[in-house]
C-alpha cells in the first residue's frame, strides 16, 4: 500500500512575464514503511517536490498541478493534497506527515526557548495543558539523545550547536509519530561525525514508529545508508528509478553514472577528481532534447532533438535515456 502517490507533478514559478518549469511531469510513490530517496544536484527540483508534498508553496508565484497527489493517513483515509485548504493541511501536518528542514537555524524561532517550541506541538495538536506538554517535550528530547533536556528546554536556539538544533527538529517532526517523514538535506550544515549520528537517529525513529521516509539529498553516501529505493532527478525530471543496489552498482543513465564516478574510492589514488563537464542548463533556457545532452559523452543527434521518455524496464526499473545499454560504459 502506498502512503504517498504522485503522478505527473508539475511545478511552475512565475518570473516576470515568464515561467520557470521547476518540476516537469514527475511520478513518485512511497510505500508503507518504505525509505525512498530523491537524489540530484542543487537546482534539480528535489526540494521543491518535497515542499509540495507538505503544500508549503505559496500560490502565486508557484503553480502546481498533478494528475494524482494522494496521501493516505493512519486510518486509511486518502487525501487529495492539492484540494486541501490551509486549515485542512494544518491538521495533517505533524500528526500525519512531517518534514525535517535542512537548516535548523532558520527554522527554529530565535525568540522562543526550545521547550516552548516543542510544547507548541503537543498543545496545538494534542490539546495538552502546558505542564503536561512540557513533560512530553522533555521525554522527546531524551528520545533523540539530547543531554540534560530540562536545562536545554530553557535555552534559545543560538545557545545550541548545529547537531543539537537538528535533533530538536527531529524531535518536533517525529513527536506525534507521523505516517510519512520528509527529510530535506537534514545533514547539510553538520560535520561528518554529527551527520552519521543524525542519520542513525532518523533511521531509529522511522523503524520504532513505523514511519515511511522520503529522503531528499545530493549525497550518494546518504542514499546508500538510508534508502530502499531511489529516484535520480535532473532539471525537474526523473531520469532514473530503481532499488538502491540497482542505482549504485548498475547505473543506466549517463547522469547517474557521472554522479557516481565523481566520488573517489577509499582505496583509490587519483591525480584529478572526476567532474561532470559544463553546467546544468538554465531553468528558463532548457535544451529542446535531453536536458543532459550538453554534458553527456554518449549524446547523439536524436538526444539533442527529442526529449527521451522514461522507459519502463520492469520491476520498478525506469530510465530516461535512448541508449542506456551496458556496452556504452565499456567504450
């Protein structure tokens, strides 16, 4: 059973008299208890897609359409996200779906204590009295590994490290055991050691509370650690879909392979790091054909002339490429 199912999602932003096509015809689904990753370079549309799942875009300037945009809550009720009012979405957020944002410093209110911000979750959604809400807040802080939670509850965000602030966001997002957790680059601002701790914490919370996870990241190391299934996104389109093993060990789209090739091996000695040539096309000036054509070593006239469809190779494996055959990688 799918917790989230999106078909033909399109997101446009008005810029003057023109539009930026941020997301173009994306299909995504997340199964019950499944951990799914959307991976790609900055600007590919993955964060925009995550925000659309929570209906956090303002219209205008954003314009969102989809053939299907359905979320199924704990009791089995299907919800058409695009048809929901803001008040209806407020009821779904936190209780049924929640999001961990990539920069905790900008998400947390600088003039409220940590305890007050956590208390609000229980007061607003569970209708608890302030003292009862504080007890639950302290308990949640313990669950996410925050030392001396009673003292931390009285502190302000600027008094906490980046890792502790990210733990607070995880506590806020998972306190009501939502069915779907969306994590948007949750380790971007953290050092490597803290990153590993945060990823482990998210995994433990998802397993314990039986939450589905939609992880948005540019880091293939995070993908390998966190995901069951992966969508590779480029210039607003899904270019490859498959299990984490298929994507990382047997990539079939040139962009996916290029992303993997840019990561040096632990035992590998290199004189120069591999780079993907040229730049991502400007979102208001995309090529007529394949969006990766200006950077692809295997590009042909057909690729430049016509956008390839997302070919279905069976068993959930999909590739947007005319020539995604193994022989290409051997040349």
